[in-house]
C-alpha cells in the first residue's frame, strides 16, 4: 500500500479536489466527530487534506500525525502538520492524547486490531477514538469490490453503475474493506466502549458528488461511516 501512495500522492489530492462535494460530505462527517478533540493524533493522516480543511473551516486543530508514505507525509507537513513516518501497527503512544483519528485508513491497515490497541495506548483515560471509513456493506464498497474483481473500472458490468470519476484503481486494489460490525468488535476487543455511529454519502455512488451532505446519526445507509468510542480507565 505504501508504494501506491508514494507513487500516486498527488493523484489522491487531485481526486478529492475534483470530487469536491464528496470531499465536503466526508470532511463534515469527520469534523462533527472531532469537535472539542483536544490534543489529537491522526493515524494514517495521508496528505493532511482533511486536517487542513477542519482547521480552516471549523477551527479544529489536528496538528500531529503518523503516516507510512513519505510522499504523503511531506505534503501534510507543508500543510502545517507535525508528521512522523510510521505505520498504524508500529507506532507507540504514551497516553497523552485526548483523541486519536483513523480517517480513511482502516481499509489499508493489515492488522487493524493491533492498530486499535496502539490507539488505545495513545489515549488518556476517557479519551476518544474516531474511525471513519467506507464500510464493506455499503454501496460504495460493493462497487469497489466489483472493480477489484474485474481489475479495472473500464468494464461493461460497471457501465451506468460506477461513479463518473471513480476512486483510482491503484488505491482500490490496495484496500481491504471491513464491515462496521467487524471494526466495532476490533475496537471492543482493544478496550473501547460507549459506541456512537454517524454516516454520510447516503445516496447512490453515481450521485454522491452532486451535492454535499450533512452527516446524520447511524450506520445503516452511509457509504462513509464514523465510529466514535471511548477509552475506559
């Protein structure tokens, strides 16, 4: 996965910029879950695109990050973040963070249970974890998995079904989508509780960029779902 993001770091940002309403829908969801975040760490922060938007538009400061791709980390640093090169499975926290964010990266983490345990260790007692991603059961993931099985977006089975400007196939091939239930159980096993769910991208993927959505409670129909949970003592 790192090599794909090193090679296509600029393409990642350009795709979100071209799909501006889709980006706004996702960014609003993450921001709604990050209000009052205190000292926050973004694991797999990528280019810092979401963090820069939250700081500029909502006054939410997520200034520290962990990112395995050197090319992505360099872009995030230019956006004002302090980023360490490292993996979600490899970083070690010291219990000093109020919030740990996993935004868009869980599907690219091989040992997600270990990553969540590391997130638990990074948090102070009572701190929160925010896990936002495309769930396997969603409309988006179903189309992504079809493109993955076909090896391309350019196939007759996807005509009239795929989004007008689909996610780059290189990133689709690197992903392993997990259900919301799977992620919840991994979080629970890591020691988290007090679960809350929010969602966005509730329309068909072909129409997701037509208008920006406001996030809503639940996880039953969104193609981007956030799980918010608390660390106990």
